[in-house]
C-alpha cells in the first residue's frame, strides 16, 4: 500500500523485494511528468516521503515510544543497464554505510527531547510578502517557520526533517499552524496569510476548527506541501469543503516538485498553484524554457487557478514571469522573510520605496 501511494505517478516494475531480513526494495521507473522537474528532485521527494510515512506506520504498529528505538532509513538508487538486475542493486544496497541501531536510537531520543522543548514554546514564524505581478500590489504573506537561531534546526528543512525522523512531524506542523494564526490579527484586511500543511493533517480537529471561527477562513490560504502524497483526492476534497465554503483559499505548494503535478491540479481545483522554485531558476535559460513555463501557466489557469511563482531574486525573473502570464510572486526581489512585529510596523507606515518596477 505504501509503495502504491508513494509511486502512483511512476511505473512499479515488480513487487516488494526483501532478500535479507530488514531490507526492502521496490524497483520502479520514473515517468516524465507534465510539469517538468529534475530527476533528482523527484527521487529525493520519494525518499523523504518514504522515510516519514514509514516512521509513522512504524509508530502506529509498535507505539511511538518503541519506534524511537528503531532506526529506519529510506532512499533511492538510480540504476541503468546491467545495474537494474536485482542481484546488482541489492549488492549496492549492501555496500551502503550503516549507522548502528543503538547509536541511531540514542541520537533520535536526544533529538526527540530537544524538539519537544522547542514545541513547548510558540514556534517563531517569519512573514514573506506575496505580490501581484500585474498590479504590483501586496496581496498576502506566507508564514515561514524557523527553529531557534542558536541551534542546529534554525533552517526549516532541518527542523522538519528532524521532526519527521522522530515521529513529531504532525505535532510540529500543528504547532506552526497555531503560531501562524497569531499573526492573522495583525494583518489588515483583505490581506491573507498563507500557512503550510501536509495533506494528511486536514482532518485534524485543530484544522477543522478553523471553519468555525467567524471571519477567519477568508483570511487564510491553506497550502498543501509537496512532501506527503494526497492518498485520496476525494477524501481530501470532503475534508476541505467547509473551510473553502467559508472563504479559505486552497493552494498547491511547489507544483512540479514532489507529488504535486497537473493530475492533482485537475482533481482538487485549487485557487492558487505555486510553481516549483526550480522553474524560476531556469527562466533565464532561453525561449524554449519560457515556452514550457507559459504552457504550464496556461494549463493551470484553464483549471481556474491563479499561478504563483516563488524564489524570484531579480528583475529579469520578475519580468519573464509576468510575460509568461504568472499572476503572483514572492522572493527576495520583493522582500525577505521578516519578523511579524517588523511587518506590522511597516504596514502601519508603508515605505514608498518598496514598490518594484517591471520593464
């Protein structure tokens, strides 16, 4: 079941292989997706989701406390030609370095305690502007989590990776949601706040409760992150129905990376589709790349969604995105993530120098 969910966009070549105790492998072939992305990005997303989903399944099977003492590794191996034979790639698996189980368990237990201490306090959230490329106006902010500045998990990637490794990903995400909601009241209407959530958390009571708060849903953009696959689009649509009816917007984050592609855009009919940052980085490579992006934008807008491009770092990228028909943008060219208090102060006394011109 896990393999089918993780690899539904690709071709599974044969069933689960387990030649030695404690080692499992699933041979598969990558398909070319409608929204082009690099092979390395696809493989890393599959590996990350396998680690996280496997750890969650393990905790459900033997209990969270016991699961902390079990070391689970997941990754991908690229094979070509003769290397694709089962005997060959199993030999490559055997050759991979392994950390001892006692050492891994000790490290995870220490991380678990440290993460719980972090989550016992309100998680620090920075805000980054989302702007309209057509009107040059500010339309929303995205809430971005940061770990303690003096610790190893200041980076959100490292923070969430550690939480997933220790079975605390859901707790961390819901803690981030709670911290982000504290920022909403400081944003003047009609500005919205975008918050990130994995698809499997939308049935959580803390998320369902949002639809019961008068005036709150229409201030929110709920972004589905790309790291965990949507197991059932039909179930997900039902879980988000009340929030969307009350005015919340649904966004797909980093489409073209991980599990989010045009099939999901068609199934979920989101209000906003955020293109993978790798597309932004490729924009200046020539006409052929721009034609692909423009075609992707047209396909998304045909489904009724606005297109947002992130990671815009210079005027050339902003101009090309606008030429491709992109609606919204964010990135260092417009504003870096800032502390909420700083953002609120700037909104009360706007600086005319913050506007950007597009050639």
